[in-house]
C-alpha cells in the first residue's frame, strides 16, 4: 500500500517536523486499519526521495520516472534497509498529459517508452519491476479533470486522459509520435521477458454513429428562477465567499447582487473563469490567466458573476497554495468595495438526472451568440444496442455534456485539441436516450455521434 505520492515535491521530512509527523501519522493510520503484514511504501522522484519518505525498515522507498536507471536503483538502495530494496519503478511513463490550448494531442515516441521499460525490467540482474503510468489512461468523466501549473500559468487538462498510452481511450492501440504501435511493442517485450505466450488481444467494443442529431429543446439558466432550480446549495452574505466555503466543490457557482449606480467593475481575485452579466446582458468573460481589467457597468440592476470551476491544480507547490474557486476578494466599483448583499448558489449537477427531468423545457429558439446567456440544450435519439460512440460538438464553443444524466465531461472546441467526448456503451440505453449540453459561450445547431475520436 502506498502511503503518499511524491510528497517530497511539496514537503520535506528532513527539515520540517510537521511533514515528518504527517508521514508518521499516515503510517500509524495504515497499520491501525490494515495490520502489520501489509507492505507500505512511498513514491518520489529520484532527487526528492529523501524529502518525502520515512527512513524506516517498515516503509520502503520507491522512485518514479526512472529514465536514468542507475540513479533510480542507487537512490532506492540508499534509502531502504540492506537486502530489502527490490527495484520497482512505481511510475514508468508511457505518454503524457494533454492540456486545453495545445495545438495537438500529446504524443511520445514508442521506441523511447520501450527503451526505458526494458532497462527497468533488466535492472538488478533482470529482477526489476514496472508499474505503467499509464497502461490505459481512460477519461476524466464528470468534473474530475485536473489542472497543472506551468511557469506562472494555470493549465487545465482536457477531458480525455488518453495519455498516448498503449491502450487508447476507446480501447484502440496507442500509436506513438514515431508511428510505433505501443501496445504491440509492449506486448512483445513482456512476452520475451516472461518467456511465455501472452493471452490473445480482446476485440474492440462495438461502436455506432448517428449524423446530424437535432438539438431542439432549451432551458436558459438566467430566466426567472431557473438558477435557483439548478442549485444544490444557496447562501447569502454581505461579501462573496469561495465556493468551497459553502460546500461547493465542483461545477459552477453563481454570485448575484443588486448594484445601484454605474461605474467600472474590478474583480481583484477570482478563480477560474467568470462570465459577467448585468440584467442578463453579457458584459465580459474573465479568465484567471488574463491580465486584470475593469469592466464598464452601464446601469443599475442585477449583477451576475457565473464562475466555472475548471479543475483543481494537482501538481506544483506554488499552484497548489490556493486552489479555491470563485470570487475570492470583494469586487470593486470605481475602486471602492462593492458593499451589498450577495446571493451565492452552487450548481454542481450532482443529481443531473433528477434535475433535468423536472425542468420545464421549451422548443429551441436560441441559436446565435448575440446577448447569449448560459443555456441547457436537450436532444434525444433511439438506439437498440449497447455500443460505444463519440459525441462530436463541432460548432459549439465551451461547456459540459450529459448522456442519460451521466456527465461526459467538459468540451472547449475553441481552445483545442479535443473535439469529441467518449461515450461508453454501458451508458447507452436500449430505446430512447437523452443528451443534454450546457453551452457557456455560443451554441451550435446540432451534434454528431461518431465511431472514432477527433483530436488535433
């Protein structure tokens, strides 16, 4: 059982007593619940291993990455009791993460992958062990895609976690940047290493496609009490608070307040993406990586700040210092604190099926992007078998999609490189199926279900 993952990249058990106590507490907690016979271990990069482990015969230290096998073997040997250091590369990378805004899906060379894995297996007289990160990456369904912090920028991950791994998101063979078949090459290597025949490769799951699926119903979020209908929690305060402060951990959060004069609106600190509306008229969209700017407020009325949570930063000590989402400081009007009562609502769509079924949908009338406000759109289709497919949202801009109440994840066509969302066959019903799309910026006219993914 792994106690922690790469804690040495953030803490330092050698210098900080609190970090040491934290790791010791984890160990005692595991022993309390799992007993003394379970092997415990930690994982860190070669250069951070001493900072994130316990120099304890009861806890082994393993390292990840392992491009330099000699350094990895030496680091583990120094930190583990003599005779108790089996070599395991606990994260041997087969590909890499892709972020929104990249020109293309991340790909790595299959030959480089095989070279590293071969060296890991050949370490310490051919006794090395390998844990593939990833053998199969899969999908960040729902709101589970995370983010990175690169330089000084917030960089959210795409919904697909294909990772260019040996098994692609939909079960296909992963192809490296050099054109090599990662699955076949890895299969052949394992066969040679084990000296035995590998079991046959299973067939791909069945697929289906539907062209030109009409999206003919709508539910505008900002009309009437629709925001209230779609909220799971509501609080009122004389100042805005972070979404997490009132138990809203995923999805969206809306902030509404009445303002009584014109001026320049400033939002000194927010995370991650904010749509600004006055009386349901769109004024601007702010993104946490952009330079701060003031927004002209042309009149009195209801100010709505609709905030999208785009995925928590999950690596980098700087980026992880403050991962809260929402309006994190008091907005300013002409440089002065906007002192008014705020109504804040959580829209995490945690009960999407129930919520969507009770809404009063109407025939679609919204098609353009002029004075657009976030809107739910709905369509339906008939299917007679369980099969995988891919939802193509070309022509749409940014949002989230659900099949039969199951959250497929985020799409962001304007920002590359992912243009389809994977739909697993078990989520398809025999008979009528429901598709719901929450479009934030500008809607398309229809959607397509296709039998292949589309990445740039």
